[in-house]
C-alpha cells in the first residue's frame, strides 16, 4: 500500500470519483478521503493477509488549570431561591 493511499472496504453504496461504488467493494483511495469515509462510517480500513495495521500517534489528554477563568454564573432575574 502506498504511503499516500489507503485501501478501504465500503459499508454502504456511495458515489466515488463520479461513479457508483457498491457496498462491500474494496477501493484504494487517497489517505484524506479514506480517513473521511472511515470517520463518517461509510467504510472501514481494508487489510489483506500479511498487511500490518497502521499505528497512529499516541494521544495524551492533560487537564491544565485555566489561567483566565470565566466568571461564575449569576442570576439576573427570576424567583429568589428558597431559604432554609
């Protein structure tokens, strides 16, 4: 598989390059288009026997303390809260 293309298997019928492409067909398309079709649920990555799955970058989520906090919400109108 070339570095700028991916093989995908269609999960539904779509129009691909101006032509009808049927569910279950395997196509080799540009990486960006493949990622979009996979992301929207129209296709899955197709691996042939012996192909290695792609490994993506590791994502690290880190929460940081906001430096400029937004002010806390405050009531502008409406009934007063009941006091206990």
